[in-house]
């Protein structure tokens, strides 16, 4: 698909709920072009707020999960079980002195966290909050998300290069090598569910898994036996993509002090963390869409059945289901982080290039053969998504 | 076989002088590309240097081509102080060099002075001393293994080990009032008898610890990533270990069967060894090469369980009686010199004291195991990856307070 074609595909599915809502209440004296602009502004605001809330909840959850895994409580003082801790931290970080290290490339140094956060915000635009409430229903939605999230690397390399610190440089180089190595298995392993679903569009993929009271997910082995291995590969790859343990080499606290973030402090430093948690959530959501039914769950199914497809109840149930699934993935990543030691850079590369990539290719081949030759003749064909 | 492997790994990547003549196959490449090694200061404030030590690492990308430890950031003139304060007054300073095994340090110094004075220590005091020293060895190895996990990237086992160490420190707090710097083992015995119920609590600690110890083994020691990160890394051959004068777990991990508790027995260790209740764990090369980082951790982990056995032996044999010999408040130590080496958790801790018959030592010299063990770093580092340098530093288990004293 050409770039022009891609651009043309965006407005086809209508813009978004906000646009329609605004168009309905627009007074006559307001010019027409104000409506989409306002809608865009509101959409950006909602996305920003959503990312912030996700990141804040993510940091809180991480500390609680870490605490409980390590036989302690985690934050307990600020609010009930420390639920206000992220806000307290945010205020602290905002009030910290804005420092740029001596000899740093000032422009890049300041720009890097912004790029990192902007890339994940852009990717979040393709995240549908609910089946009927989304900002950009892109036909190649998953391509857009993968492309945007991998832009993060540019910011990280900029941060590492501009900090004028050798540890930062190490972290940046590791990040670049790691992300390049793991983009490949990530993309390839996603091809398996894409082949089964026959679509790159998140909403359509979700719609394809509505059977069996909302439990007809692609991951089940009777749909395609290569789906589960593909999910395992996908999960390992997203761990590496989001720099989570055991692949947290770009940060590698005990080796590189704090990796590419070594020289950052205050609110700029927190941008990296917002990105990390938002990306974790976003990748988990992608996993939920392509393997675990997306919006679909028994809850969504019954909400649709009793309240109707267009009802607010259904939208809330579907959006809530997705968020729960997303955080289930995030929880799994946290659990791994607080359990496993870190692998070494050569092991990361070996795993990525020598094992994950070939295995992902095998999965694609196997899944393709299954879909073409076996799937049409399966006795349980009618129950498949 | 093992030796040749080490030598090989040293000559291939390692001793290449980056500024020297290029290798033959590199020459064409080197003609138009100017490369330069990166010099990185690992420390003095680095999470993995276990204190304030600086290691100047020369690196070619991710590969370390040379390393030089710089010491002295924590130098506190401990030995010189020993020559300026009275015999008993120096005891608290011994706590502070290897602060993770303060009981053992107390024991070493006390034994050196006792050797000069030729005093008889009551049997109950000997029991309590051995018990405390072994408990402290467990605590020290818990830190060593826990922080090693931290170096490798596993955060949680570290806190699990601190949980048990906390109990150990609570036990010491009950017996002497301090949690880290005990000064409990005194010249002539111990400061105070164990409070009522203390010994049975130690027994309960032993029971719990054996259970938890299995958890550490399952969680970290045989963890696949941990094994991958530590096996075949930083291999110290038998000959190399002896050449560098390594002691303690570092030496035993290389397969040298040498433990002062058995080979130069002090306190009650001759008796305990004869009873056959404990063994000396040696490196096996089970997961990689003999004398690699994994073996060093393995020896420490196994030593913990052996220490538990010694503690149990002491608990079974302890009898009521006095806990300190009758010594005057101000010691006047007879003229002479004495050297006593004891098996510290990190190796041989030697105290050499010289007296001219006065109230103050005229020479007080400490042979710290960390300091000697550290020397091997420079030899091990070249040719490994940056991440491995951390694994190697961690596996030497140095306490900077002791290297610098």
C-alpha cells in the first residue's frame, strides 16, 4: 500500500465519536472546520490523560507487585495502600531542578525524552478505547502501532548520545541493537494471528473472536496449533522491545548505573518511565487483540446480548475487558522482572537472531499450511472464529 | 585441560594492546578507520562495586580489554589506630573492616592477643564464639550470594536473603545489643552469656534456614539464566588461585582443598571436624569449568548449610559455665609477636600483633582476604564482556571496608 493509499485509508471509517458529537451540538455561527480541529484537540487530550493514568497506575502496580513478591508491602503511606504515590512522585519530579549535564548536547538532550514520549503517544492514537469509541480506526492499525513504538529507539539513542556519559552511550547502543534484533520476531510472530484473522485492523481482529460467548480466542490450539508458540515468541519479543527484565540491558542497573537515563533527572526522567509503562500496556493490548480476544469476553458477550451493541454498558464492558487484559499482560511482565536475572548482551542477540526469528518463521509457515490445507476440513470448523 | 583453556582465553582476546600493531586480518580495516578504546570509570559510585571502589575499565565496545582496580577510598588507618589505642580499645575497629562478618574479625583479633597472653578460654565461651562466628558466616554469605544475584539482575532473591539475615542480626542483637558491629567476642572469651532462650531460638533459626536455603538454590543457584551468566566466566585455575594467594571460597571454588578450620584448626574446630559433622565444599565445575563464577557461588551456598551443621553441633554440646577468662581491665600483653589466621567468610583473615609488654601494641597488621582476592580481577577481566566484569567483581565477594581498612 502506498503512502497516499495509507493516508486515504484513515478517514474511510469515519473519524471518531467526538467528531460526530461535536458536529451535532455545533452552533450555526461556528465555522465547519472548527469541529475536526476541536475533535483532534480533545482526542489528543484524552490520549495524553489516558497515557498518564496508565503510566501512573503502572508505576504504582509495579511497586506493589514488587513489594508483595519480595515479602513487603510497597508504598503504603500516601492514600489507601499508597494509591496516591504516583501523584506525590509526579509532584516531586516536577519540582526538581532542571539540569542538563555539562558537555551535553543540549538540544538533543532536551528533545530525547519528548521524542520517546511522543512516539508512544502517537502509537496510542491507534488504541481503541471501546468498540465504538476510538480516535483512528486505521486499516493497518498494528503496522502503525509497531512503527510508532519503534520510533522510541531514536529517542533513546539520542538520550544516550547527548548525555555525554559513557554509561548512557552503552545503554543507547544496547537499546538500538536489541530493538533491531527483536522487531523481526515481533513482527513475524504477529503474522500468525493476522493470517488467521485476515486483517491488520485491531477492531476487525477483535470482531473475529466473538464466538463461544466471547471466548473464541485465536490463542486456543484448536484454532491453530501454531498460535500458542507464536504468542510465546511475541511475548518474549515485547519484553525485549519494552526493555523489561530479563532484557533490561539498556538500563541494566547493576552494570550501566541506569543506562541511557543515567544523566536524566526530574520530569524528563519520568518521561522515560511514562513511555515504558505506556509501551508495556500498549504491547499487552496488542497481544490481547491478536491472541486473547481483544474486546471479547463473556462479560462483553452478555452485555452485547442484553443491552445491545450500541449501548453504553456494552462499550464500557468491552473497554474494561481490554484494559483488564492489558494489565494482565503488564502484571506478567512485572512478575518476570522481579523473578529472573538479566541475560547478557550476546545471549540477547543469540536468542533474538538464532532462535526467535527462525522459530517465528516456522510458526508462520506452519500456521499458513494449517490455514490453507487443514482448517477447511476440520470437523469443528463451524465453531472456529 | 582446564588450565590450557584459561591460558587460551587469556591470550586470544585479552592481552591485545589496542594501540599496538593491528592483527594481520584487521590491518586493511584499520587503515582507514581510527578506533579508540573507551575508558570507563566503574566506580567509585557504581551500583556493582560493593562499596567505594573504582575499577578503570578499558573497553572495546562491549568487550573489556583491561581493568585496573583503584583502592583506598575507604582507607581509615585501622592498622595505625591499632598501634595507638589500648588492646581492648582496638576491638571495635576490627568490626569495621569486614563489616559483614564482624564476629569473625573480633575472633581473629582476640585470638591473636590471647595467643600472646597465653590465656585459657572457658569452654562455654569457645562454644558461643564458634556459634557466633558460624552464624555470622551464614549472614555474610547471604549478602555475598544475594548481592551477586543483584549484580546478575535478580532483585528478589536478595531481599529473601535479607529476610533470613535480619533474623540472624536480631539474634546477635539479643546477645550483644548490636546488629552490625558487635564487639562481642572479647579478649579472653565473650562479653556476656547468651540470654535465656537464645540458644533455642538459634535452633529454630537453623530449622527455618535449612528450608529457605533450598528456596535460594531453586530460585537462583540453578536458575537457567543465572547459570548461563556465571558458568565459564572468570575461570580461575588451580595454579592461578595458588599463585595469587587466594583464600576462602575463592580458593576452594578452584578445587584447592584448603580450609583453615580443618587444616590449621583453632578454637573448637579440631574437635568439630573430628566429629565429622561438617564437610568442606569444593568447586565442582558442574555447570561449566572448574573455578568459574558459578563455582564460587556454589561454594558459598554450600558453606551456609555446612555452617548450620556446625551451629547445630555447638548447640548440642554447649554446657553451662563461665564465658570469659579472668583478665584485668587494662591489659598488659607480654612481649612478643603473634600471628593468627582464621577462616573468615571471605578467606584467611590474619592478625599480626607485636607487643613490647605495654598497654599498646607496637605493631598491628591485618591480612585481609578481600584485598588479596581482589588482585585476581586484573587478570580475569580482559577479554570478557562488560556484563561479565560485573559478574566477576561480584563473584570475588570483596568488602571494600576490608580491602582498604
